[in-house]
């Protein structure tokens, strides 16, 4: 009787285990900085992003150059 209870307890414990398999797909790597900043291609913000970045780079270079 004791052996039957042990086998039954083992079978119930094995039935309670769950095995889950997940497939993780990493996001596509974006090479342009505007997409990395969160701008969506095709939007106005994405369209003006390169010129804004150039202006910012020019202002930053000017500030470094002036004493």
C-alpha cells in the first residue's frame, strides 16, 4: 500500500510540471541614429532629424572652438 501511495504521489508531482518553450526574436538593428532616437521612418520628425543633428553638431563644434 505504501509503495502505491509513493508511486501515486510521484505521478501527481510529474503531472504538475510545466515545460514552456519560447522563441525570442531580437529587434532588427537600425543603423541610422534617427531611428535609434525613436523617430519612425516616414514621419515629419524623421524627415527633419538629419538636418537637426547637423545643426546641433555645428553649434557644438562652434561652442568648443570659442573660448
